[in-house]
C-alpha cells in the first residue's frame, strides 16, 4: 500500500525529471529518491549517453548514498519519469541486491499506486559466495 510518505517520495523524484538533450545524449529523463535505513535521503538523475557510458537515476542516488555515508541498506526507493513512478531495470535491481543482502527487503515503489519488495522483483538473484 502506498503511504503519504511514499507519495511525497514520488513527487520529490518527479521534481528531478526534466529531460534535456545534450551533445552526447539525454539527461534527466528519470529521477530517483531513496531513503536509507537510518532515514537519510539521497537523489539522482539518469544519464543516457552515447557509447553506453550513461547510467540510471537509481545508480546516481545509490552512489550518493555510498559516497556520503557508510550505509548500504536502502529502506525505500522510487524512480520516476514525467508520467510517474516506474519499476527499476534489472541492472538496478541487481546493484541493490549485491550492495547489501538486507536490500532484498527494500520497498520499491513501482507505480503511482503500488510498491513491492526487491525480492519479488528479483526472485532468483545472482549470489555472491
């Protein structure tokens, strides 16, 4: 069930969206906001660039978390485009999984009215031994 806080996160992520053509591609097509286990908030935007060197908004937000804290556990995450919340791609799902096994319980807002845990989106995740 989507809560009032979830709706606020969706709006914060959507406020980051503002697709802009640049020389090498498009930036800011997707915005992302995440909340850590300790309640800190981080955000990021997508970079779709030539030669495949861009990355997703989730990657940007997660790298901000890693850069600015010692945390690896994400409590809630949402990515949006100009229409609203969207589900993360497989690469983003796997990044969260590899980062911390506790992230399998991360709440991922996948639409404007639905959220699921990462383990539901990644039932047969790649395991690190």
